[in-house]
DNA sequence: TTAATAGTGTCTATGAGACATTATCGG
DNA sequence: CCGATAATGTCTCATAGACACTATTAA
C-alpha cells in the first residue's frame, strides 16, 4: 500500500514500461472524446464518426463521438489532444471548447479498464460544412440523443453534453459561439430557441443581450422581403457572459 | 493512424501489457484526486495529506490532495475510486461528491504523462473530526488556496475547486451538505457567508431557503441565551436545489 | 396597400436588497 | 427591565413575461 497510495513510490519511468520500482501495475487506457455541436438546417446537430472494423476493433461500424487515445508524444496536454481531434475531423482550430467530464470504468471498453476525458465544442454552421473528414457525419439531436446506437458509453456522454449545453444556455451567452461572424438579434434568438427547444420572449431576450457586454452592431443591415435587421458581431474579448438569472424559472 | 485513431484497433488486452496487435503504445498514468471541504472553526477548510519520501517519490514530504492511482482491480469506476480515497482518509462514506474536471499533461508528474480525475466533496464538520487518517490534516483556505506549497499541479486544482464551489453556492443549496444533521437557518446562512466570504441579507436568504423544497422543521429548538431558533433538517430526497437567480448580481 | 419581420413600449409579477419592527429567550 | 438573537414586515428596485404597438422593407 505504500508506494501506490498517494501517487507515491517508484522510480520515474516513461510510458507503460514494466519498471521494477513502483510503477509496475496495470494502467487504464486513456482517451479523449469531443462532443461537437453546431446548428444546421434549423436544428442542433452533433458530429459522429463511423468506426472501423479491423482486427479486434470493438463496436465495428458503429457511430461514435470523435476521439481516441491520448498520444503521449503528440499531445502536450488534454486540451491539446481535444483540439487535435476536433481539427482532424472538422478543420476548425479555435472553437468554444469546454471540459465536460470524464468517464472511466472497467467495462466501458472491452479492451480493458479505460477512462475518457470528454469535451464539448461549439462551432458555427459555416465552419461545420467546410473541411469535414470523410468518416464524419452530422446528426440532428432527437431529445437528449441521436438515432443511431453509439459505441461505448457515448450515448451517455452525449446526453450529459446536451444537458449541460441546455442548462448553460439558460444563463450564458454560449449560443453566440454557434453563430457566423455577422448575425442579427432575431437570428441569435432563434439559435437560443433551437438549443432550448422552446420559444423565448423577444423583448426580454433583446434587453438581456443588448445590456450584456457581448455583441456590437456593425455598419450593415440584413436585407430581406421585410424590415431590415441590424447586424451584430461578437465583441473581440468574447469570453462567455454569465447572466444573474435564468431565462424563466424552472417549473 | 489506423488502429490508434478513434479508439480503434488491436486485440483486447488487460493492463499495460505489450500486446502486439494495436494497444502497444505508452499509456499515461491515471490518478484520482479529491478536494474535500468542510467548515471548521468558522472557516472553510480543505483536507491535505503529507506525501512520503521513499525511493523516486516525487514531491517528497510536500502536502497534496488526497488521491492516487486508479486501481484497476479495486476500482469499478472513477466514482468508486474517488469514494474509496475519501473513505480511506476520512471514514466518510456518503458525502456530496461531484466531478470537478481532469488535468492531464506530459509534465505535471515527473514520472511521465499523467492525467488525474479531480473530484470535490463536501462533508459536515462532525464527520470531519471522527476518523481522520494519520497523514491527513485540515487547512483553512486563504483566498483561493492554502498556505503550504502543494505537490504536482494541486494548487491549480484546489483553486478550480474553490472557484467552482463559490460559484455554485451563489445559486444552489450546496452548503446544506456542510451542515450537521440538525441546524438552524441562521447557522445555514453563516455557512453560506463563510463560503462566499461576504454577508448575505437575512430576509432574502430565509425566503429563498424556505420556499425551496430543501429543508423541513423538526420538533425542536436551538436554545441559547436569547430567542430560540427553529431547528431544521435536510429533506430525505436531498438532491441539490438550483435557484433561478444568483444571490446578488456580480458587479 | 399588404404581408412580414424588426424593434419599442407598457404593464404586471417576482424576488432580491435594505432596513425597520416585533418576538422570545436568559439573566 | 435589558441584551441578544430569531423571525417577520415594508418599501424600493431590477428584470423577466406577456403582449400591444410602431417601423421599415419588398412586392
């Protein structure tokens, strides 16, 4: 119990080497998965990749969240690993990226004890269409999940991501990260409504957004077959805004 | 890139074995750390353990968060691992326990690429005194940290835990988990004030707590040299309550 | 002119902040 | 009685919700 408790004991050793001095015990597999959201076709969508079917590959041909093993040579840290996986599948390099949580157990991967560090990312629809990987595909959300059966415990992770997103959208400006460069207030409101799956009051919404130090009008209007709308963009230092109240009291 | 991407490839294999069919690459170390909070001596305190100083032990004799390697035989999942570590140090078996996040990088542990899954726990002062491990010790929080220098990146993890706790206390009933079985409303308010490090309005506080479905009065009063106070206890199904507003608008 | 959507204003309800007032104990 | 703390009440203010109303474009 000595060395192994408290991260103690043992001679330093890299990798999984069977060094004799204290680190010689089985290590779990370490992966990172990313739940990537966007708004497409007036719906909240999530990116999934189809798994291969070689050798002992678990969940062959099933859909899964983009992700995979941490590469101790390529990845300086977990965030970098998540960004790498996001970029590989979408080409997007600076998304809104947030840690979601971790899932680890003896049985979630048939190959052995494994733990995944899950992230969730928000990217604008435009970026979502550009450089998509061949094995990647967008799926609209149905409730808290998606129609295809997912590999591993990814359905559970996806559900947690959707709940976290919906919850935070009640009192933050997160949906702003789903918008293109330029957008109107009604378009931003529509994004909120899609994510929350319920209509919002127009005037309360506008008051909240305009009094937050979040967006600024640009010298341009969105033209259409009706009254033109003021275009806005995110202010430069666009860290998410937290509001002091939720949109309406949970029943 | 085939097998290793997307958690793919390879014959199932337990532990860190050098199996030839796809899982033969270095694995990060996997640990779990727990930030354990309580209220002691009218202050928010955190439990730290002193590290050993054997062999190649990193950060000898430094203080650190309770934690250590995941044991793929003992621990069914990450939560169980966190509970085990909490119980080993405090004897507490059913605390409020929440995942905080994970920290992983090539350099946080001199022994190699490592990732820790951090949790935070809230326990009542009473439980905090009972079965404390010999190497464990309570430290009052000073700002976002603690006076001794901590091992690894534990100062950063502790800071994140304090921020998360303070933040959530603004709109949740989390401090209820720091209270003994029976408590009065002014005592609960005092706990909020200690965690937030600022005074709260009595009447607003009472209205909020009493209208939440959180506590119930018992047939007993707290006597003292002044007007007795109604005693309350947590309602049985005591999942944390989320309020629709924060206590007062952040400036 | 009309249809459609953008944007503003008005009224109400809720709950927090500030603070005064009353209640109930020991001494 | 007094000091102390518990508990309640009153007033104001901010903001969400509901919804009416005005504004500006294309056709």
